[in-house]
C-alpha cells in the first residue's frame, strides 16, 4: 500500500498537482484494517486533501483489488506558543514552571 501511495504522489507531482502530492508526503499513512489513516497538520489542509482524495481512493482500490478501502484524515494541530506580556501573565507562566513561587509571594506579601 505504501509503495502505491508513493507512486501516486509522484504521479500527481509529475502532473503538476504538487499541493496534493505534498499533502500525501507530509506523513506516512498507517494502515488499520481497511482504513488508511493519514495525519495532517490542520483542518484546512484536511479539507483540501479530502477534496482530491477520490482519485487516490479509486487508484488504490483498483491496484490493491480491495474496494473496502477508505481514507481517514486525522488533524494534529499543535497549539501555538503563547507569549506572556503583562506582569500577571509572566507570573502565571513562572508559577506553572515552579509552583513554589506562589509560596514565596504569599510568605513575603509581594505584589506583581
């Protein structure tokens, strides 16, 4: 399956459909029974991939002689880093790193 997946991605790339080929090559798909699971970074990428996945699905079903194959896309969004700007945000960030900071603040009656 992985060999056919790679061949199809190369075929798309040769045809000038580089965006779909890039989505296919971002991660190796995982085969779970008859479900091919692909992990993509965000929801918009998932939607674009699924809009062009019918051609891929037909190709894989024909070459593998298995018409039960489906493709499932899993979105794995990594939350972006939040930066601390205000004194309260800075304090909360430091407190999450070292909870003893709260004890020192109370012990010495400190303000932010």
